[in-house]
């Protein structure tokens, strides 16, 4: 089914030293979404570079795998919480003590001496202090059967449907073993294969994965899940099951991320709190994303599109080399793209050294300029198997060079058109002038002829008259 889904999440929550079970669930969900964001942005980014055959050195980035393992691994925080809920005399203190005994040496978990009922969990966004006083009570806080029975007999179809969905979810969480999240590599593989791998990893039984391997915590969770299924259901088990369903759905989609930054806490216009904005950028992983994108190649263009777009900047080189058309299109485009990048890199270097565009246009006239420019700016771009990878500064230069050549070509076209239009106007003017000249000359010569004819007739009349008078007088 083709659909567009919108997932809105507020973000990590921290209310000083009074964070309850609700904040823990919200922050747990945010940790899973942050892991999905890291997988989508960082891991898949490196996978694209490797598949394209680029010379790429992996960039280290902040990860939250250790925090998630501390929360959802076997004998992790959620499992210990569910285990404590099954003991009649368990309290927040006993839960905190068991956490300290199991994970006391973890660098992501600490227990302040002055806060006897609290522990500090180091999230991706920073450390958060949780008060365990009401953890167990809220985790076992289930709806009473009488209330469920009463609401299920409501006259409103929507209310009955919601209650039925809640009952089905509770039954499914009680009967189904806890499902494990696919590992980082399995998620990346599932993304590249169009989601098929992600579907196989999200099956109820972890023994039937597509590559024959168990995921992170599957083998241990099956044993715990089979025993836990016989016990009472808890809020944390339902929440973890629903959260895993959400992550399975996300792993089968093509995700786009929109980060909303709150400028101030007063909701006032034209006010920017730099500290608050920086904190949100750091907690949301945007600073890490910017750092990785700057060290990588954010601009990707297919070979054919690159050649069609930027070939106007290197027409002389393309005409001089005369690549054989018999070569494969991908290889031909890859070589052409490499020469285009080398040529424009040499132009860029020449412009930086000479300081004017005139010398830069003559710099790449010889073939050595390409190799020299490509060697100088070899990290500005790389040509992959199907795409050209460029950094933003170099891409902006290419765009500027293309616009410059386009403007120059536009001036040439305009000059040619204006010349053609003027020539046509001149031809018309010349034709009209010839017509006027012809008519004027015709009128002049006709007038002159008529005058000469009249004078000749007058002369002839005078001569004839004189002759006739002489004849008469004789």
C-alpha cells in the first residue's frame, strides 16, 4: 500500500530530579528513534560510499547503542523492572538496589548518594535522573476488569473499538515473547533490500531470520519471553511491544526527517535563545549530522545528468579527446565526469591564483591542467560507479561556472539574434530605399523629359513658323 505517514515526537524529557515512569517511557522511545535516525543518516551513508567504491574513511559519531542495550537487553533495566513487579514486597528501593547490583559498573548508569530513590541514566541527549518511588506501581497499573467490561458495553462504536484494541494488545503482549530489535547491520541490509530483511528480522520467532543469524538479544529473550508469558502483563511489556511494532514499520519506509527547533521558552516572536537552540541541536544529533555531512559528499548526481548539466563548461576538452561511442555508457559517463571535474578543478585553482576569470579560462587549455587540478582538489569530489559525489563548495563552484557559461552563451545568442534582426531591418530599409530612389528618379527623369519635349516642340514651332513666313514673303 502506497501511503505517507507522519510521526510527531516531542523529544527527550527531563524535569530535574522528579522524572517518573512516564518520562522513562518517553525517553526510551526517543532513544529508539534516535537509533533509527543514526542508522538512516550515518550507517546508510557509509554503505552508499562503499557500494559506489569511493575512497572513504569512516567517521566516528556519537552512538546510543550502549544506552539501548542497558535498557532493553536481557537483564536490562526493563527486564529487571518487570521482574521486580512480580515480587509482592518489591519497592522502588529494591528495584534501585537490583539495578546497582547488576549494572553498577556501567558508565551509563549512576546512583547518587544523596538521592536514595533515584538513579541517573545517561541518554543520547544527556543524563536524566529518575525517581523509582512509583516505578513499580505505575508499571503494574492496569485497568480493572469491571471498568473494562463497563466501557466495552458503551453505545459509542469508537469507544468499544478502542477497548477491544487495548484488550487484544494486552493478550498479544502476554502470549508473545519479547521481540528483539534488528541489529545495526541488519537494519542497513533491510533498507538496501527494500525492507525485505527488516520484515524477516521482526518475526515473532528469532530463529527464522533471513541470513540464519540470531539478532542482538533474540536467543536470550525467547527463553525469558516463554516464562514471562505465563505471568501478569505489565505496562512496560506492552510499551516495548508497541514500540517494536513502530520501529518495524519505520524500517520498511523511506524516511525523511524534519527537525523543529524552539527558539525560546516564552513563545515570543523575534527572540532567539542561543543556549536553548544549541542544546536542542546537540540533543537531536544535528551537530553530529552536520559534521558527518561536511566530511562526506552530500551532493550526488548521476553520471548522465552530470554530463548533460555541466558539459557546456568543458566542450573544448570533450571535442579534443574524442571518446569512442562504443564504450559502455556508464564507463563513458564516468570518464567524462572525471575529466569535467578535473577541468573545473583546474579552473578553480587558476582563478584562486590569478584572481581574474580571464586567466582562469585559459588555464585548462592544455591537458596537464586537468591532472594538476584534480590532484589539488582530489577530496572535493569523487566519481563512483553510478554517481558523481561532490562537496557543497565544489558543487556551488560548478553551478557558478555553469551559470557563467550559460550567461555567456545567452549573450552570444542575444548578439546573434540582434544582429539577425538588424540585418533583416537593414534589408527591409534598403529595399524600401531602393523603391523610393526608383520612384524619385523616375519622377525626376519624367519631369526632365516632359520639359525637354515641351521645349523641343516650342523650338520646332518657332523654326517652322519662321520658315513659313520666309516662304510667304518670297
